[in-house]
């Protein structure tokens, strides 16, 4: 069977089928083997001949005796891949290296396929030296076995691959997996299970029971109190540790807010597989979807929108709830059948004609819109806008879908607009305006008869083209007209409005006001139609020329106004730059002008302003500019100022001329002036900075006592910045509780008792330290913050007087200062003081409101009503700093004033026989005659106290008695200074 043993030549192999037949007794082995289905072969090694049994040949599809080619034919039938292993097996056996010869090989069947053969042989004869002479053996067809082995190997490989995939899947899927045996002990889990339930891997590796795992989770609080984090239908199962029926599915929340879906499946062997999935996103998405569904339903209802679909294959129509609502029916009342039947049921014949005309368009992939008239199931006529498109799959039309909206109101409005438009066209024509109607996209513009006549043409002489009037528009006006038109087209302006000149037929120019509005746009939002008018404004334009000439001068004084002042200042600055010169700007403010207006009336105030303008003009050169900024403010530009020090004579001249008496008809008035000066270019280079500098200098002049002038300096700029910073810090001061109140005792002079105090505010700034009220109160008043600060002061004082009425004196009274700005505030959002006192159980008499004399001169209704309301509530009013202002006896009688406070300037120099003492006595007598009490401020010596007591003064306050004290210190002072038998203890 190998090349090694092939003889050079041999006779034909023995053919068992043709050899003399032996009896079964002579060949028992042949009968036995042939009956088992195997083929028998014999190999004579000495002659190198091979013989085969009939069954041997039949295995390969041949008839007995058909194979006569011997070894060569045999070896050709062996599969090329099996020749070497076959030869190796034979060689090893013959050489005594293998106990037997066995080989599996493939041989070519007669019909061409391969047959697996198990070849088995043994040596049956040897020569005297022991060399093999003859082999016999069998060939067994093992194709079926080999096929089974291959299938088994393939199945095993598939199982291994599936096992690998399963392990990979369980390791990578987002779900946690637990597998329990019949005893409900954990036998398998994946890493995701540990992560999702936050269970230690080492704990699960111990293969704990389900009950133990649940106990671990209960102890940690995973299920919440009484398993409230678990779905209600699975709560008993969790609470009982799995003793109730197993729910196949339930949800549970984790303490950190996630939602887990738990699914369980029992196995045939009594075990269980449990999966845990994080469905937080899904649950949230479902909630969002429900909200979206509700919003969609609400949208369809509110917007009267519905959707429809036509199944082309079945010709069935489907409506959403919105369509049923539009047609005033319901699914129970009506079910759409075919497309045509349902359309004819609701749409009018005229609308059906539109539908038939657009039928082909609905079969395209583009969206098609159409407006149709319909009759609802309740008999109401409506209009709907239907938009539809086609849906195709693999190029085949499968359905038509669309949206329907009830546009009845819009349609009715459009028809009403058309009717109105016709009426307005007639109305506008009757007013003399010309009407134009521009169809923008078609390039046609219709002009009314009146419009063409406005320019001297006859009807029909101007073609209906927009370019016809555009080319007659003045060249200087075209650019602005185009800008205004484009601004309206793009939606930047609600209406189009432009003034321009149009050349008439006779060549003259006519000013017209062209106004219009886009009344319709296409689907892309582009303007489609615009309607407007032309109004002849030629006469108005002529008037404006005159008005423009008057616009730069003040109508009262004839002086240049703010606009003309700025223009002249710009020109003077350019000249100064060119000629290297400097100029001065004066801000002049009339002191006490408001009092003149309030007392003598506005007519006399106007006369004073006119006279003041003339006086200022006489103080400067003709080349200088005097302007009125408004109110009682004037501005002067002094040019060619070579030396700022030489300005003083001019400034003094202005002050002297303005402090002289003003004869106003039968009345006389006295005012003065405060002047702020800044220089260009020394102080600033631009107009705004110059104005700001002059204003700061004016602020200093007025603060220094008025009737004086002040030059701008960098220090003033720093002071202004400081005021700005303080104004900013004031806003946070209240919020951060930087303010506090101190209380200065008000002593009753007759008895020495103290049952009054004045509340004074202090500001403890975090970086500036204690800021004086003289610094921050004016800033608070100018910024409006004084209202909030005043409310805070009142609230604190009210709480304090409530305490002291219980601990110090039942009639204790606290005075608080109230700024004029608080009286002018509208009180919006603020509870009246009287109401707040009443809510605290306090009478109005527990508080005294201190005002200044200037407030009495205010004639506004709000101030008067405020003062009267205080009196009605029982809150007393004290007139502070009396004698330093401009109040008159008539105002003291007009309002209910309870106390007059003599200013400390009268008290400071009190000595026997002094003029100030006479004035104090006069004030006390007058006040008592008017039913008022008197409080003297600034008492610092016992002599002052005694003189005031002798004069009949009622109360006094000052450093002689005490500095302003904190509440606790005030209580200690009150306890220590209580008079005994009328004696003073100071």
C-alpha cells in the first residue's frame, strides 16, 4: 500500500469474485466480515499484489471485480491530503513501531464524492527472518461517523462561541443579571448588577441567598421606609422577603432618585433569573411624552388644528381628535370612510371643485396648501386651511397626510378688512390724500385719481408702475426713502413713513408724506402687497423752516437755548484749537428762585428770569454767549480768556447785579447767584466733561453758602467721585445693616424730666468708618434712597418707643426727621406710618415728625395732604431750625405745627442783654400765642439753659444734657438723671 513496497511488476490481483468459490466452512472469516458490512482486502507483500472483496468495491460504488488496477489504482483513489498519513501508518506498523495498522482516510467514490474509510490491517505471515509477507485487513465505511463527529465539533464550537458571547454580553449589557438556584442562592451575576444596586462584589461572590441580599438592602435603606420606593403591587413581596407571589415585573426608585425596572423569571429547575435595568431616562421620557401629549391636545384645541391621513391602498381616511372637533362631531357619531365620501360630507361644492382641481398636486412630494369652505355636522359654515403631502415607500405612493386648521375667524376678518379697505379708500380720497396700492411681486402699482391730480396729471397719464414716481423723487431724498422702505419690508418698522419731494408736471417740487403698510406676505415672509397714501405737506414744511429758526432760542428770555449753546460751544472750541486760545464756561444758578415762584407766582417768576437774562448779558461782551439751560439756570461762554485770574471782575459784576432788588410790577424780590466756572482746554477737552466740571464747581459754590463763585479743580472731581461712591455704598448700607440710631434726650426745662428724644441716624461704613449725616443725607435725598432710609429710621424708632413706653415713661415720645423727598414720594408700596403704629398698638402721639421750613413753602397737594394726614393720625409735627428759613406766619397758621425748634445759631451766643436772647424770647412768645411748644437746640452751658428757662422755653436739647446715645446708654442716662424734687442732675 506504499511506494516502498511496490514491486516492479506483478500479475493481476486475485479477484475474489472470479476465484474458485470456497465453501463457507473454508472461509468463515469472509462470511462473517462481509455480513457485517465491511470490505476485506489482502496484501501479498512478497509479490506486492492486493485483492479486494466485493463489499470493498461496493463501498466505493463499484461492482465486484470492476477494480483491477491494483495498488496504483488504489493510491489514485486516496485523498491527496491523506496519502502521507496513510503511508506513515503502514510504514510504522511494518517496521514494528506501531502495535497495529489503523488509518482513517478518504477515498474517491465512483460518483465523485469522498467516502471516509477506516482501514485496519494485521500481518498474518512472516518469513524465517520475521519479515512480514502477507497482510489482511478491512475497510469500514465511517462517513456517517465522521459526519457526526464534524457536526459534534461544529456544535461544540458553536456552544463555546455562544458561551463566550453570553459572557461578553452579560459583562457589557446595561442590565444587571442575577441567577439563583432552586434554593434561591445566588449562583451567577454580572458586574453591572453590582454597579446598579451598589452591592459589593465580594458580598455577591459569597453566593448569598435572596433573603440575605434583601436584608442587606433593607438595612441600608434601599427600599425606603416600609418599602415606599417600591411599586405598590410588589411591596408585600419585598417586605416579606419573597414569601408572597413573585411579581414578574415592578419598578422601584433608588434613594438617589433613579428608577429601576426589576424583572424575574422562574426556571424549570426551580431557580430564578432576575434582571435589573435603569429606566430613569425611559420613565422621564414617558412623563415628558405624557406632558407633550397633553400639550399637543391643548394645542390642537386652542389653535383649532387637526391632522388627517388617507391610506391609498384601502382608501380609508383617519382623523385626529382635532379634526372631529373642527367639524363638531365625534368618532362615535361619524366614522370617515373613503377620501371622497368624507370630503363631500363636509366641504361645499365650490370647495370640492378646488379639491378636484388640486388633486394631482396632492400626489406630489411637495407640501400643498388650500383654503376650503365647509359645513360642520352642526350646520355651521366654517373655513379651514388644509395642508397635505404624499408619503412614498420604495417610490410607491402609500398615503397622504396633512394638517387642517380652522381659519374661520381669520377668513371673516379678511373679508371684513376688504370691506373696510374699500370704505377707507373712499374716506382717504375724500380727505384729499392720494392712495397707492403696490403689488410688489408683480411690479404693478395702482395710483388713485386724487394722487395723480396732486402732481398736476390727469388720470391715466402716469403708468401703473412704482418706478414712475420713484424717478420723479428728488435725488437727495431717494436714499432715505429706500432705507425707510427696506426697514418696513424687513420688519424693523411697523409702518412705512417717509417725507420726500416729488417733481410735479409743471416742474415744481411738492413735499409729500408717504405712509403705508405691508398688508400681505408670501409663504416665505416676503412682502406681497402694500397700501399707502401721499399727503401734501408742502405748507407744513414751509412752517417748519420758520419753526426751526425758533428752535434754537429760549421763548421766554430770547437767549440761545441748550441746542444753540452746544452748537456755539462746538464752534468756539474749534476756534480755540485753531488759535491756541482758551475759553471759560459759567454755570449760573439763581439762589432762592423757587421761593419767589412759590410766593409771588409763576408770572412774576418769569419776569425775574427775563430781567436776570438782561442783567447777565450786560455783564459780558457781545462776542460772548449767554444761554438759558432751563428753569433758573443760565450758561455763559466767555471767549478769548487769556488768564483765568482776570475773570474775577466779570464774576463779581454778575454776582452784584443779580443780588440787586428785582422790581416785579408791584412786588419786589431778592435773589442771589451761585456760579461754577471751568476752563477749556485746561480742565477738559470735550463738551460733556466741561459741563460736568462746571456743574461740580456750581455744586461747591452753593454748598459754601451761595452768592459766590467757584472754579473747578481736580479736587472737585475727586469730591464728585466720592459722592458717587457714597451713593453706591448707600444702596448696600441698608441691606448690610450698616446704619444705627442714636437718641439725644429732649429735657423738659421746667421739671428736668426726660420723656422725649430725637432719633438721629449714624452710618458705620465698613471702610470709611463713621460717615457724617451731613455728608450722606444730601446724597440720599438726591438719589431717592432717602425714602428707604427714612422708612428704616421710622421702623427702628417705632420699635424703640414701644419699648421705652413700657420701661421708661408711658408717654415717651421720639422725634424723627422726615426729608421733603419723603413727602413728595407717592408712597406706592409703603404702608402709612399711622397704620403701622396702630398695628403695633401705639398711639400717633408717640411720634413727632420734624420738618424744615422750606417744606411749608411747597404748594403741592401731596405735601399738604401728607401734613394733614399726620395731624389726623395724632402724629405731632415739629418745625426744625426755625428762624433760618423763609417761612411766614401765614404758613405756621395754615398747618398744625406742634413744636418750634429754635436753631442752635440763636442759642450759641446767648448772654443777658444779647440780641439773640431777644429773638429767642420773641420766638417763644409767638409760638405760645399760636399754641405751639418750643424746643431749643444746641444748649451747651448752664447759662444758656437758665436764660431759656427764664424766657419760658419748654424743652431743650444739647451737649449740656447729653450727646446722642445708643439705646442702652440712653436708658442708663435716663435712670441716672431722673430729677429729684425738681433738682437738675446733669
